[in-house]
């Protein structure tokens, strides 16, 4: 097992809270849950800044833009509510926040055709559909139809995706013309923020390798202290066109104002069916279809990977309270749309908390509580720079990568789909794309290798759906 070892061998629950969350039963402790919840929050806290940056940058069809501070407030509120709700209902250590794929899709694609309230209405409809699919058991049936090799491949792919996000966020990997990606600036680690990422990564890696309890959290705190000192000494500043060596999303300096009252004016600013009247039913349905597919398989893949990493999944990839988890995940889209913070879903960064020993929903109470506090301390949350949080993501990616040892790689008809899943996720920056490519590759290779009877009928249906998903651009043009 790659994650933190249990801290004791007691088997009897110590109190009602222990019994409810099954803390002792899962080989955990209150200390491990609290520590894991804190680490998950620290690695997710950037969303309070990043989600507003993404959503506020998109002007809708009327030219309106969402306010940054209002978005920051509803981002923290929704993440807190959904993380706590998931912890209480599903009792799993999976944090919730605004999904990065969907918020970018909304800001850069959807609102070019509709208003922001209408776009959030589509998000709510997407969530209601997912809740219905989960409540009727269809989502579970699709989950069960996925071969175990692909479920493990999803875990491995997410690990590589997490690591790639970390490398990019830290500036260790950057975009270039030829080749498409490169090391740092000019082929070297040439900036102080990226250097601090490297130091934090190495420190955290050594601590985890030595099985030091709280290794990831120690690494995050140490890296943040180094970042604050570096900024105080060299006044590096934020990254920009005239300062390519600056910090990413936030400058690690003590803010002048620590507390601010949250502005929740965006809550309830939703037009449920306005998009259907503005752009027509077929075009609106295609947008909903894209949202559902992205939401559906991003969450399924993430939960599969996290449950496997937490050693909570059985040999088929199922984990405790799966149906409840799937329903609550759909509710996250509904609540995210209703608050104008975009669809909320399970966050892959939860793997950092799992790496610290979190095994139950009690960790979510800690993470959610910190998000509530973060609503009032948004300036303080911004102290942890992206470059430091990125080191934790790379460590978690390495831990999840180890699951590949459970895949039989000798049969190419299985390996083909596994390879596409693992490689397409980081290369396209999308969990859903990786899953879809893997499904299509798996079905094609197995079907034409004389193993068509081993393919579930439901998997055929989902694969066809993914083919439509991949061709949604031309389909939308035909419908319009």
C-alpha cells in the first residue's frame, strides 16, 4: 500500500463519532483524519482564487462579467457545504470544489451564447440529470460495467494528470512552440518560485519515503515559509508579461488585511430554462450533454482513483456507500449552479489528504470547516503559493502511479485501452477525455480480437456516447 500506515491496531470504536464514520474500523485515528483534512484543504485552497479568475474572465452574450470577490465567496461557501455534506452522507475523505474543466467550459464557450444566469441554469439541469441517473442506479450500472483494468488505469492516469498539473502550476514544465512543452524557462529551472517548488518536492518526497507522519503537511508548511522569506528578501512579485519569473496565482506575503466579509450576492442568480429560449432546445441540449458527460466521468474516475488509493475499494473497484456518493456528487452540480460558483465535484487533490492518512468523512468536516473559515480569510489563504501546493500534487501523483502494478500488461487488447486512458488524461488536461479514449480503445481492441462477448452491452452504449462527445463540435454545427 502506498499511503500512510494506520497509526494503531485498536478494533473497537472509541465513541459515537468514531462508530458513525468508522474511523477505527478503517485503521485510522482522529489525529490522522484531522491532519488529512487540513492537507486536503491546503492543496485545494487555491480554488478560492483560481475559480474566480477563470469565471470572472468570461463575458457573457450581454457583455456582463461576474465579480471576483463575489465569486471567491460563493466558491468557498459551495466547497464547504458540499465537502461537509459528502463527508456526512458518503463518509469518504473526498473534498469538493468547483470543477476546473467545467468552469473553463462555461467561461470560454457557453457564455458566448447565453447569459451567466442562463449558463448556471444549464449547470443545474446537468446536476439534476446526474442525480436522477444515480438515484435510479443507472450510474452505478455504468460504473460496474467498466472493466477492472480500466478502473485501475483511471487511477494511474489521474496520478499522472495530478503530477502534470503540479509541474505546470510550478513552472517546472512550460508551454513552448517546439517542442510543445519544455523544462522551466529556456530549458532550465531559472526562477525562484520554481526553485522553491523543487526544494519543497524533494523535502516532501524524502519525508514520505521515510514514512514521517504528516510528511506532506510538513512539506507544505516548510515550502510556504521559504516562499514568504524569499518574497520578503527579493520582492519577486506576481507573474506577468514583464515579470515571467514571478509567482503564479498568489504572492506569498503577509496581507495587510486578514479578514473580509463574504459577499454572497451571486447566490440564486439562476435562469433555469432561459438558454433554451435564447439558442433553441437542440443547441441547449448539446451544451447540457457536454456538461453531463464531463461531470459524470470526471467524478467517476476521480472517486475510483481516490478510493483505490485509500484502500477502500474492493477487487471490482467498488467502495463504501457508492450510490450515496454518486448522488451527492450530482447534488454538487446543482448547488454549484445555484450559487453561480460552477459545478462542484470531487477534487483529485483529496489524494494529498489520503496520503496523510485520511480514510473517512470526518476529514471532510475539517476540510469543509476550513473552507467556511476561508470565506472570511481569503487574503490569508492566498499566502500558500501555487508552486508550493504543486509539490504535494506531484507526490500524490507518484503514490497513485504505483497502482499500475495491478494491471496485467501482457494482453495488448487490454493494454491498448489502458494506455490511452493513462496517456490522454494528462496530454489533453481532461479526466473525461482520458476515460473516453480508453473506453473507445478498449471496446475496439477487444471486439476485433475475438473477445466481443467480454464487453458489457452497457459499455457499448457508453462508448457510442463518448464518440458523440468527441464529435460534439461538428454535431453542434449541424444542429445549428
